[in-house]
C-alpha cells in the first residue's frame, strides 16, 4: 500500500505563511498515487549512466587536432592542452577493455 506524508510536509518551502489548500493536497496525493501505481515513482534510482567511451574521446581529440591543422592555431601549446584535458578528464571513466580492443 502507498504510504506517504502529508503533501504540506513534503512541499515545505521554509515560508511560515505557505499552506496548501485542501484541494491542492488531494490533487497532489492523487497524482502521487497514480504515478506510483504506474511505476513512475519508486524508491530505487532509475538513472542510466552513459560512460564516455574511447571512440568518443578519440573522435573529439582527432577533430580538435585536425581543425587546428586545417584552419591554423594561435599556439600549439593551447591546442595540445585542450586535447590533453579531454583525455585526462575522461580517463577514469574509460574501461580498460575499450582501450585494449582498439
């Protein structure tokens, strides 16, 4: 069975004069029950993470270097620094198996 707190307690904004009307409380409760019955409200996390793969990192750094070679660059140190920052910031997220397959 769906158990919940009063909507007025859940939506407390820190304002003393803020109150939900009875109509708003009923609407929020019904919506929460409907969403729970349909499976949209659960306690477990539903975030699906997308890891940065080696192919995306290679495409980004290759495009950066090719763009610098084709259109020129003010300073190669800056271009290489940008490429290095892309590679190093994504390195902890890349799986070792991805690197070995390439």
